[in-house]
C-alpha cells in the first residue's frame, strides 16, 4: 500500500498565499510519485486540524510558512500526536524564527553576522538607531515580510503606518553592501550557491514571488574560496540550530572593499518555499535531484522530536 501523506498548507501567517502555492506543488509531485495525498488547509482552529489528521497519516509534509507554521507551534502539535513530519523539530524551528537568538548562536559558532541592535518601534521612529544605511526587520517573520532598508530618513518608514502589524520590537541591522546569495542544505550536505540579482538591489517579498523581478544564477559566479565558505557557513548554521531535512541559508557577499570579500550570514529558513520560483528546488535540480525526488526524500526522512 502507498504511504498516506498529509500536506499542511495555507496557515494564518502573512505568508499564507505563498504556502498555498508551495503546498499545491508538493501535493502534485507526491501524487505523481505514488503517494496517497490529502491536503489540509490550516486555519486558526487547531482542533479542526487535529481532526483532519485522524486517522493519522504515515507522515506530514509541513508546507506552512511563517508564524505558527514554522516557528515550533505546529511541530509541537505533531510531536504530541506522534506523527512524523518534514523539516526541523520544535527547538530548531523556534530558534531559526527568532532572528536575534539565531544570530547569537551563529556568532558563537564562528559564523560572521551583521552588527545589530534590538529597538522599539518608537525608538526607531524617533531617529536613526545607527548610522544609515541600515535594515529594519521584524523579529520573527519570514520571506522578508516587513523588512525595509533605511537610507537616510526614517520618517519614510512604513513602521509609522497605523497598519504596521509586526510587533513593537524590531531588529535594526547594519546594511551590508554587495551581493545576495543563498545556499540550500539537504540533510548533511550543501547543494550549491545561488546569486540573486534584482532590478533594484533589494530581495524583498515582491522580488521573491513576482516572476521576472529576480534573476537566479546557479552556480553563483563567486571566487572558489567564497563559494566553498558559503556552503560551509550554511551547513554549520544548519547543524548549530539542530535542523534536519531541508534548510536554506541567506547571506550577503560584500565584494566592495577587500579582496576576495566578506561573507555575512543573514538568517536560516527551516521551511523554504516550494513554489515554481523557489530556490531550493532550483538548487536541487542543479545538483541532479528532480523535484519529485526531493519531496519524496523529505517525507521518507520525516521524524518526530527535536
């Protein structure tokens, strides 16, 4: 009999629409691989989700993005239900979503990170927290949701908008010039390095999910030492947080000053997108792993616990 796989998608975070696309792509690929797939659109009623998971599937493919889906909450629920699931466990998921804590652990592991401070919304709007340019980030959002670059005038910040919904505390991080790169990790190996080139130099939410806004170059045209260091940093970050399955590390490569330049870790994503524009499937294909084989590997390696 084929394994029964439940694909969790949608969710209630700001990344719901991305999750719906990711989940649909995963479900289609798993069905083509012969799995018995049920799709569960996750809403705010956790009891309804638990009921939808009964009888228990052989594994859950967690295609949720953002808060409540990849921050340890859903992982804890699945642990209690004793249902194996893809991606990282509770602790690694929670650490990765808490940007300041993740950076502290990366630095302890010898991974260079950007200078940052934690500030309230009022402090940011009152004046420059550090010499611009700098980046303002919500503490626990993904897909660059709410992220903005402040070049010289913080008064233009969307944080002043009454509809700001990303909390009263943010991370203010030194802006790193140069190039945007990303590395996917699958189990115990890095798959490769991709450079991301956007029309305005800012790989924000729209650039990630709007076709034609970003050029993906894989393998990234980097000095060999930088290429290898990027993969090493990604794998170290993956192991430092105790991640499993698939992750994606985002870094900046500052080649504007010294030669060969400097790598700076930005963050690690424990549940990277699986949309047609997503980076992990693209890197896997470059490494000789087709999308169906990638998602099959993920469900076959699903597990409970940390």
